[in-house]
C-alpha cells in the first residue's frame, strides 16, 4: 500500500501524472487549490 493518501494503493507516480495532466493549453498556471481540484487530490498531497 502507498503512503498516507486518500485513495489507498495510489502510487506516487500516479499522483504525479495526475498533477502534470492538470495543466493544459488553457491552464498554464494554477493555484494550489486549482491544481488539487483538477488532479482530484487533497491540498496537502498537492502541496507535497
């Protein structure tokens, strides 16, 4: 099992890819809360 996440078993690589995928042509810059929301991650995870 992965570390302390909201979804047990989610790998670090999977969370990282979701964060990278949150950015696109129309969303080149995001606030932390926008990034967390678009990646469906808790803000604490996105901050780390």
